[in-house]
């Protein structure tokens, strides 16, 4: 029994380490991709509609947000990601400039 537990632990630890590496800070482009993807999912878009939406969203041709709208949007994202301190400052800076 103990042998099985040790084997399971040996297999699980490397996977946990890899998962931790995947949680690195996203680039502004990756953040934008995630945001556009989330919006497309919320709107339940599929096929050509989704492709068109993603293209517009990622290229920035969509309706330009006012500074207040950007602040609200970025604040919500930072809250969703549970960011605080220096991480939140960096995220807000890149989000508001993007």
C-alpha cells in the first residue's frame, strides 16, 4: 500500500511543478487573446461568427473604450485574477495601455 502511495507521489510532483510553471504572467497579447476568447464564449459564438469576432477583437478595430470603460474592464480582470500589490500595478499598467 505504501509503495503505491509513493509511486503516485513521484508521478504527481513533476506534474504539479509543470502546472506551476504554466502560471507565469501573460503578455499583453496573451491577455487580450484570453479576454476576447472569454467574450466570444459568453456570447456563445461559433464558426465564422466567432472567427470574425476574434479577428476584430484582437486587431483592436472594435469600438474603442473610453478611459473610464478601460479602467472598469481592467479592474474587473485584475479582481478576477485576484491580483494585488506590484502584480496588480503591472497588470493594470499593461491593460490600460493596451
